[in-house]
C-alpha cells in the first residue's frame, strides 16, 4: 500500500499488542471472573455471542458498502 516504514511499524506493534490483550482478557479477566463467580458463566457466554453478532453485522455493512464504492456511514460527514 506504500505506507511509510514508521506507519507499518506502528500498526505491526499494535496488532501484536491487541493479540496479547485478547489473551489477557480471556484468562486474567473473564477466566478469573467465572472462577470467582461461576453463576455468571451463562451471562458471559451470552455477552461474547452478542458482541460477535454486532461485530459481524458491522463488518458486513462496512465491507458491502466499500465494495459498492460508497461510505458505510449512515450519512456522510460534512
């Protein structure tokens, strides 16, 4: 894409950091919560699945809009 080296390095580091943060949340936050409060396990699973639905809908909207060559925003920024 022709991005400057500093830009590539910035995003490379952030992608790696995001992967680490995902694992920390799964084990240290969610795992600890469910271990301490096992009665919330169904709520945690529901929340994870609900986030996935919203994330997938957003991705579908953005990708179909961009493929069609227009903005994914409800109204253009002006």
